[in-house]
């Protein structure tokens, strides 16, 4: 009985918390750095740091410094003539930042834009295995528990 309860609690801690709690995004902020992005977990502080970075290039970044709703983004600018990237940013943003609607300050002219904003772990491209890793680990835990309890 107690054994079941404790194992149940462990199961919830391992499987449910990482799935439910926080969004994790690929992170980089230059075309060369984005060849091997790192990662970051969404929070008011990571999204706020990225907001400040984006303010260096854009004129209409909303003045939001905290949110309960985050997204991962890949915002890339390139020369349309040869597709060479001039600016590449991947990271966590406030939903309210509306990253794909930001307007460049007019010092950068002639850049074309590709932008993606999405809401699941590592959905801004590059490694896309995170949620399936959790699924695999979760299934393994369930299998082990089923064995232990039977
Ligand atoms: C983040 O900011 C939002 C909006 O200001 C606030 O409601 C929330 O509590 C903050 N989260 C943390 C962990 O401080
Ligand atoms: C956050 O906002 C997006 C876009 O409006 C929406 O699709 C998503 O469901 C929201 N998530 C939460 C947790 O409110
Ligand atoms: C791509 O085109 C832009 C604008 O025509 C030019 O300034 C840049 O040097 C080119 N980049 C490469 C890698 O050819
Ligand atoms: C996410 O942002 C969109 C566009 O700004 C807004 O309409 C929506 O209400 C936001 N969702 C949340 C949960 O804040
Ligand atoms: C970000 O998006 C651009 C344009 O779609 C793409 O070329 C680039 O590979 C993406 N960056 C990463 C690190 O996946």
C-alpha cells in the first residue's frame, strides 16, 4: 500500500513535472552561433534578456517584462540575393512580444525575414528529441514499476 503510494509519487515527479512545467528552447543569437545552439528554459528572466537583445535591432518591442505564456522562436534575416544569414536568433520569448511582428530599425535595410514562433520544447528547429526522450523515459519508468509491483 505505502509502496504503491511512494512509487506513484515518484512516477508523477519524474514524468508529469518535466512535461507540464517549463518550456525549453534552443538558444543562439548569431548566424555562426546558430550552427550549434545551446538551450534555455523559459522564465521571466530568460525571456526578458532576449527581449533586450531584440530591442537592439527592432523598434517596436512591447514593454512586457513578465508573462505566464512563453514561446520558442527562430527569427532569421537574410540577403534575398544569396540567402546568406545576416541575423539569426533562437530562444525563449514572451508570447506578448509577438516576435514575428517586430519591425527592424531602419539601419538594416534590404533584409528578408523568416520567423517561427511555437510552443513546445525545442520546437524552434535543431534537436527535436526532447519530448520523445521524456516519453521514452516515462514509458521505461512505467514498465519498471509494473514489474516491481506485480
Ligand atoms: C512572471 O511575470 C508575470 C507577469 O508579470 C507574473 O505574473 C509571474 O508571477 C512572474 N513569474 C515569476 C516566476 O516571477
Ligand atoms: C499561449 O499563447 C498561445 C498563443 O496565443 C496559445 O496558443 C497557447 O495556448 C497559450 N498557452 C497558455 C499556457 O496559455
Ligand atoms: C550576399 O549578398 C549581399 C547583398 O547583395 C552581399 O552584401 C553579401 O556580401 C553576400 N554574401 C555572400 C556570402 O555572398
Ligand atoms: C498571446 O499573444 C497573443 C498576441 O499578442 C494574444 O492575443 C494572446 O492573448 C496571448 N495569450 C496569452 C495567454 O497571453
Ligand atoms: C532558423 O530558421 C532559418 C530560416 O527558416 C533556418 O534556415 C535555420 O536553419 C533555423 N536555425 C536553426 C538553428 O535551426
